[in-house]
C-alpha cells in the first residue's frame, strides 16, 4: 500500500510539473501577443501623428521576396506600363485610372475607311470630352452630318477636304494636311473626304464625354426617315426626285475624288460668301509660345483662332524633357499621345497620387485643377496634345506659384531655403530643361 501511495505521489508531482510548464507557455504566449498588440498600436499612433511608417523593402531590379510575381503575367502589357507594375514610392491612395488606349477601342470598318472612339463609357473619368480616330481612303467620305457638341480635329496623316455651312448659310471649303487643325462648332453641318494618293487619318475631340460617333445626325438617315411627299413639298419638286435616296446611312463610303478646290469653293460660297472666321488652322505656320532645350509648346485658342471654342496645346518634349509641374484652373484636360513615350503623375486632394505610362495612340485625362507633369521617358521626341472644352487656355505652374509668394512664407512650409526660392524664374518655364 505504501508503494502504491508513493507511485500516486510521483504521478501527481509529474502532473503538477506539466501543468506548471503549460501555464508558463500560455503566459509567455499571452505576453508576446500583448506585446505585439502594443507595437501595432504604437505604429498606428505614430502614423496618426504624421511620423514616417516603416519602409516597405524595395529593390531596383525587383528581386526581393515581397516583389516576386509567381504565376501568370501579361508581360507585354507590363513592359508598356512599368509605373503601374512598380509604382513610385510617392504614389498613394486610390486615384482612379486616367489612361485608355485607342488600341483597345472597337474599330468599325466601312467601305470607305474605319473609325473608333474613346468616350466616358471606356474611360469613366473622361466626363467632359471624348475622342475619335478615323481613317478615310482616297475618295472616302465621312458623310454630311452634324452633332450637338463641337468637333476639334488634328490631321495625323495624309490630306482631306472639309466642308461646312454656318447658321447664316455661309460656307467653308478647304483642304487640310498632316498637322493642320479644324473646328466645327456644335450644330454646324459638315463633311470630310480623303484626298489622293492615300487618303488620310485624323483625330477628333468632342466637348462631351458621352459623345457617340455612331449616333450622329446624318443627311441620308434624315431623308430616309422623312415621308417623300414632305420632301417633295419642301423643295417644290416631284416625289420621284427622292426615289434613289439610300434607305440606310452611308456613314463612311468611297467615291471619286472631289473637283478642284477653287471650283467647289466658288460653288459653295455663291450668294452668301465664306464664313467670317476660317474653320481650319495651321499650327505649322506659327511660332512656339515657349521653346527651350527640353522642348516646345504651341498654344492654340480663341486669342489666335477666332472660330474655335476649344483650346489646345501641342507639346513636344525632347528625350529627358519635362512638361513642368502645373495645373489648369479653368477646365479638364484631354490628352492624345502622337509619338514617343512618357509618364505622368496626377496628384489629387486627400494625398492621392498615381503614375501611369503613355505612348502613341493613348488617351490621358486630368480633371480640372489637379496638378500633374509629363516626362519624356523614351529616346525620341514625345509629342502630345492637350485639349480643353473652353475657348481659352489657362495654367498655373508650381514654380510660378513659389516664385511669386513671399519667400519667408514658402520656406516656413517647405524648408528649402530662401536662396533656392529667390533663384526660381519669375516667368513660367512650361518645359524643362531651359
């Protein structure tokens, strides 16, 4: 019995020892958990107090474990968008995308050419403007039509003949070539025809994000949906006159090349004359508003083109050139990249910022008053256009703001030194380097 009691005592002692070890482990775990919670809370407190959070590991060649990308990747798209795949550390927040490529847009193919568009339906941020690319073969016609919004255009390739008639019956007929512009205010009927030897390609920009190139007012469509007896009464001719009017829109169709320009101008202007201000404009004939080692800018608005109600800038940046930090206080900006490669960071209130990459055929959009820059990241010239749904161009640069604010006040904000502030040019740089 004593031996049995001794064995029981030993078992109890072992159980007590195991229990003590278990309680010790639990206490240690609870201590560590509590300590971790304190550290997390402290980190949150530091962030709340505006202190720098712990840096996330980053490497130039993205070899660290937290940078690995196992699994499927669209490497072609990644190479085109390095600042989306590996955003700069200065990017922050949920800034919505401000880029869309015409390459992703549906292309409508017709007998006389093709067209495609980028609207608010494709790029939700683009609420005030939309864009269209169009190609017309030699003799190809974008049929007589009009739309509610104004149409601003840039010739990208070849040559075309444009026609229009204003509200007083005055006519515009002219030939435009690569680099030329035209404007058709809202409600003004017009047409475009590709000239020889290879037609044309052009960009159209509309001051309405909801614009739809496939739903415009077409002359064939209108007559096809008007009773023939009404047409006969309107013009005082037999109904048979309209027997061959197409029952469906022509939209983009091919025909013979137009007659000589002088002959068609004379015919169209008979009785009323030409429009008082030409609907076309030739930027090649103007001097840049700003020219520097980093590139140049040409601004085209109502100050030099009385017919336009849409302002624009044509920007050329040399390799490494920068369209300086700035914003536009009066309207949104719609961009089209003609040649080259670049990147743009857009800053939004609330500490949001995002950087995206651009190349030819891409559309960019910046809402009113949002600061941004554009940098040439390629080894050739970067050419892009800025278009605004307003007659007059306006911008304010960061350097201009700092140069004309008391140095003491600015230095109290940024701590960059009054000597630096005093050396900033009193005139807007626009492009750098100077």
